[in-house]
C-alpha cells in the first residue's frame, strides 16, 4: 500500500522559514515526478512546485519563485519544500504528490497545515 506522509507544518511568523517533508512508503520515488500543492481555506488546490525524476529539473509557481525550494532524496524516498520569506498568503494545507506525467498514476499525501501569522 502506497502512503505519502507530510510533516513539518506549523505556525511561522511572516518572513520566517519552514521546511516541509514528505516521506513515501510502498513506492519508489525515483520512478515518479514529485510536486507540492497547497489549498487555502475555501479555495481550490493550487500547484506550488514540481521536481522531475529524470534530471531533477524544477519548476515553481510565480507566487513562490525565489522563496521556495523543492528537492528530493530518492534514497530516502523523501521530498522536501524549503520555504523562506514566508508571507501571510502562504497559509494553507500543503500536499505532496507523486505522479507519472501524462498518466493517471498518481498518489497524494494527507496534507500538513502551514500558518503564517504575526
């Protein structure tokens, strides 16, 4: 059974930093592209960042570019999201996703809450 478990969420002040982790079990991360998504209360889930399993290439949403860094450790089956210079609008539940592009093969974590507040 595939499981993705996010951790590292919590309360952070504006301008602060936080690192999220996503640990996979029952799955070989090296076979999947990985991404982070987030969902604010009352809004649709939005894409944050993706990292390729082919060349570790990364892409970011404009709203987080330059502030967030996505990385992966396939030996540990773990995905990371380093979040710096946090803004109030970064408050959301953050989800990790493992997927094979252009296929229906994907898996989601249960999410971790991140709150930016002074």
